C-alpha cells in the first residue's frame, strides 16, 4: 500500500500586535532631549503605520536639540519629535 501524498505549506509569519506605546526621540526644549515612551499614533486615511527597525540622528538634529536658529533652519515648536532618518517596514494600513 502506498501512503497518501502530503503537501507541505510554509507557515505564514504572524503580524505582531501593535503595542500601546513606543520610544521616540523628543526635544522638550533647547538642551533637553532624549528617548521617551509615547503612545503609538493611529494612521489616518491614506497613511500607513511603519515599524522602525533602525534610526540615526544627524548634525541638524543636534542643532535642533541645542535650540539653534538661523538661515536654512525652520522655526521649531517644542516639544518636538521630528522624525530622524529611519529604516523599517510597513506594519499596518489605516482602516478604510
């Protein structure tokens, strides 16, 4: 007797649940910046929530943290969590 053929279907990785909070680089006022836990934003219509895997600051971010103003620098409202350079993947689209 021959055994019936068995097909193997690769497992689809589960999409991880979106946490309630995340780490963000926040500048509260000139000279006061750091990582803070903040609520994960909800994407609006036409937007996508991204899962950041790596990030970096550059010289302009250091000027922002120091409160620098001048040519080529846009006015900043504090607190600011201007997104630095990042790399990641799409996590979930907005509902609808």
